[in-house]
């Protein structure tokens, strides 16, 4: 299929796009990217809460608790309260810890 030069030029211009900020205002060419917004002081992502972060920090860093013991503790916590513990297993906790390197708490040293 042969496209006309006009169609190719029109599609190239339309697809190239123009840089704009989050509010939709056009930016000058070669503008640097906008900085990422700072996380809120109570943002413990990827943890569901500060308590979940503190529990992971305590079990993983301070006590260096073995995986089987972490699972046992989480099962005890689940039976004591009417809601799920912050993590379902040591594997879930380790996954969240690994994700910490990429979130707002990424500068925390494990």
C-alpha cells in the first residue's frame, strides 16, 4: 500500500507530540524532565503502613529472624486479631523489602 507524502508528514507530526507539564502547558524544546514529587511524610510505600515497615525492619534487620519463625509469628498475630497481619508470610515480607529499594523509602539501608 502506498501512502501519500502528505499523510506520512501529517502522521509524523501528530505522533511526535509536544512536551508539556502535568497541567498540560507546553514546554520549550529540550526542557529537562520535571522532578518527581517528594513522598508524603506518612508514605511508607510499598508497605501498607508504618507498623508494617517497623515490623519488617525489626524481623529482618534487628532480629534477623529465620523465615520459619517469621511465618509462625505471623500466624500467631493472625489468630490474635480480627484482621490479617501486615504480611501473609515471610516470602511476602521479603518481596516488599526488595521493592523498598525502588519506593519512597529506597534510601533505607537493609
